[in-house]
């Protein structure tokens, strides 16, 4: 079912302006640096930013001439991901200030496409629960979420048009929802995690944050294929499976209403909407996710686990839970995830998607916590691609994102559906 609805793509527009000479990498960089200088004292999105280095890099890119789908585009990088010449601090005093010597795979891909890595954005401690200093640009008194907090805030504030993040539990979906931007969690294994400080190899994935769904699609296509994507055509699905999230936590009335009104709009357009009837399996997946993450994190971050006096209580508790987990329980959790994944994918074709709340509600007030990642855990356990769609708000104006979950290998269809829903929202 095709529609004439169109969603804007500021990232594509910028890339085209750069490619045609309507603007230059130096001008774009200076404008971004000026906006960062204006807003950063309130938002605190950046862990590392050297304006002189950015200017030098922009001049080099400009001298090389237009080359690549992301030529001259500013990009920020979550501070779990290596960028050559910049430190990777991981939100922890345990990490050195020495710069990385090589780029992580995703950063290297973006550089090859002509992108300009501006700097590193704030993350929670090793991607877990201890917050950094970042504030939510939509409401400074509220959390931006975690752990891709700085990346989401930088995009939401208009500092940069594109950001790299990661997700192990709800580290990208939740900040996208809280800050009112679009987010994309890639299917597990689609992009290598080489050069990324993770917690759980079975769960860690690369993600993107941008202003709109078409922006995400433009960046994803470039990074995957090295090409400039055709304009994304929004297209409604044949069937949406609606997931309330109620079995995992107390979803706010406003978030529930956002899901319901979106479903009503879809049904009015002739799209079938059916409740996802899998509550027991969703609960089991969430439990399996925690088992796998704790077990693997304790081994993946063994050096940090041995220094309990220098890490936060939540991270120490995660490591303790992992150390107490028997290998047999870990293997059982992996097997349970595989079984449920196979069952779910056998009933979900590429023209169907699951639509549910991206978080329990809007961003909570305060900065001592980052909100609950519970609604992302089952989908992250199965390694499925997820688009966070912005557009709704609660009665105070705080953003409410919805997440659209699809099949690995059917991402193009997932983006078409997400773009259609974004236009509806």
C-alpha cells in the first residue's frame, strides 16, 4: 500500500547541499561549532571536543573535494566507540586519556564516506546505569536516558545531524524516545563491533540517531552499501502487531494513548492491527536477556569487575550477578532466546512489524537515573532491528517515542513502514 506522504530528510538535504557546493564542509563545521558553543553549557553532551581539530579536519575534507555519500557531514560518536586521535573514556575514571590509534569499524566506514567525526559524546559508565552529566534538550530538568545519552542530546539539540550510539539493553531506543529523535538499532551482527567497548558480545549492537526516519535510512544505506539511498518512499504495512508492554512494567497512560491513537490512524488507512499475544514469552526473553548480559559482562569486563572500589554500585551488582550465574543457566538462556526468535520470525513476514512503546513513558525528572530499559530487552535479546519513531508528546510537551520491530534482512521494508508511521504521527 503506497501513499503520497513524505517525511523530510534534513540529513539528505545537507548532504546534497555539500555535494553541489551550495555550502562547504568548513561552513557547516563552523555553524555546528557555534551552536555547540551556545548550547553545550546547559546540555553537556560532549565528552571530548577539540574545535581546532574539527576545523583542521573540515579543511582537509574540503580540499579533497566531494567524495562519498556523507562528505562533510558532522557526526558525533558515543564514548564507547573508538575514534583515532580521541580518547575512549567510557564514562569511567578507569580509562586512560590516551587517544585511540584506530577507528572502530563504523567510524572508519563513515570516514571513508567523507563524514567528519566531531568528537565523543557522553555515555553512562561502561554503557550501564551510572549517568553522565548530559541534560535532556527538550527539558533540562529531565534525564536524556542512557547510555547513548550524549549522542541523542546532541542530535535533539541540533548540534549535529547524525550520531553513532550502541545498544545492549535499551541504550539507544530509550534516549531517542526521551529526546524526541529517531533511532535505529541494527540487527545483531549487521555491523562489526570491533573497536567498541561493550558489555555482552551476544547483545551489543551499533545504532544511529538522527532527526527523522528518512535521515536514518539515508545514513544506514550509506554505511551499509557506500551509496546514496534513493528518496525513502513511505509505505504502510499490510499488518501491524500491537504490543502494549504491560507485562513488563507500568506503561504511562500517555504512552499507551500514543500507541492506541497511532493504531487507530493505521486502521483508518485500511491497515490490519492485531494484538501481539506473547506475554509469557516476552517475560521469559527479558529474564534471559539479563542472564546473558550479566554472565558475559563479568567476563568481557573482567579487569573492571576486579576494581569494585572504582565502579558504581549498579555495575558492581551486575558483575556480581554474572559471577554467580552458572554456565548451564547461561546456556539455557541462550537456547531460550534462539527458540523464541525462531518461533516469532516464523510468524512475521517482511511486510509485517511489531509496534509498541519505546519506553515506559516520557523522560523522568532528575539526573540521578536514566529510566528503565525494560521495554527494549526482549527485542535486543533476539537481535532484531528496531526503529524508534518520534512525533508524539505527553500533556507537558515531553517526547514519547514508539518502537517498530522488524525482521533482520527486511530493514528496507521496516524503514518504509517507519517513515509512513512518522508521517502519521
